[in-house]
C-alpha cells in the first residue's frame, strides 16, 4: 500500500497531461517543470508496466492502454476532487486541536510522509499525534481519531476501512540459514519465536490449512514485546521468527532484510481502520483527517470504504 500515494499522484499528473495535450501546458497548470512532469509519467508507466502515451518531439497521443487508463483514472481524480470540495464546503472550516493515535509502523511507513501535506492544506488544525502500539481508550483519553489494524470489537466507534494488511511470518536470511526454514506451521515448535502482545502472551499462532480449516500451533515465545518496532528489530538481528503486519515490514521484505515464510498458510488479510467516536455532528477537523487518510491510502469508495 505504500506506493498508493505515488500512484495517485501519477494519476493526477497523467490526467493533466492528457487534458492539457502536452507536458509543458500540464507543467504550467500544476506548477512543476516540464522535465518533472515527463519523469513522473515515465515512473507511472514503469509502475504499471505499460506505455500510456506515444510521444514525439511534436505530438502526443494515447496508446490503447493509455486510453483505458485515462477513462478510469479521470473518474478517480474527479472523485478525489469532489471529496476535497465537500470538505471545504462542509459548513465550518476544519480548525482546532486534533488528537490522533496510530501504530508506530503506520506512522513510520505512511503518516510521517503525509502530515506536511495535511498541515499545509488545513492550516487552522493543530495536531497531537501519538505513535504507539498500545490499545488506547478513544473516548476516555480524548482522542479524535485512532488508526488500528485487525478484527474490530463492538466498541460503538465508527470505523472506516483505509487499507488491508496481511499478517506475515518472517525471519532474517541469517536466522533461516542457521536454523532452517519451516515448511509447515507445525515445524515452528522447533524454532526461537518472537511475539507481539497487547495484553497477554499468545499461547497459539493460527494459520489457514487445507480446505480453509484453521491450524493452531502451540507456541512458547522466547521474546515478547509490546512494540512492533522492537519485535522487528529482534527479527532483523536474527533472534528468531516473528509475525508482523505487511504494512509494518514491506520495506524490509522488499530489501531482503526479512524473508516471508509459510506464505501458503497465511490467514485472510486484516483491515486497517480509522476509528472515531461519532458520525453525528462530526467535527470538520475529524472528517477532513479521515477523508485525507482514505485518499492517501487509495481507497475506492465503491469497493473498500466502509463507514
């Protein structure tokens, strides 16, 4: 999901190039240089694995794939603009202190890079962000928005799905070369395990077996911690095998620092949600922030958003 923001920005630039019928005109419209626009289109084509535009020194035309992509992308961009217009026109202007709690990994991989844009767009909002893996009490502790992953309890909070994340079993290449790679969940019992705990130490790890039947493995972790960052650091150091949400370790997996194992036994992806106390009389600052997160996560209203 980390590339969704780049993909969405690429959509905006691509649509501007097509609408303006050229890089220079699009650059002037967007406030960038023509070379920047050209590089962004090339990056978009590389990410998609398809050529979208035929270009010569004098002409610019859509490929067949580019025409299909433009039809879909232009609708998504227009929807995003409509969301922003609704926020701007939603009565009172977003203002005041906004208290937010997010998992450490969500802050590190996503929110840290997005906050400057939010603050630039909503200049009257002051932010207090707590990056923590602890289970906060949204109402009692006075948070306006909380981002959490996993199955939701019936807390009475409003939940909006932002993305999905897989629960991966991972270890460092060094650990696997020394201790071997488990081929089935049952083989975990012979390995050093690292676990993440909110309130209790897990006694079982669950996987999906043949015929979608649950497979439970009794575990006795040697290291238990309440920080996903500490958990990951231990795995990176070769201490043992752990389980991490994909949103927390996608960079480490892409670099090869961590290796996913038992992938054919993975459970279904879990949701990552923005939670807030009430839909009724929702403060403009809360709606602005939740809509902003949804847009940056690439949520498509008809498919992934639930509120």
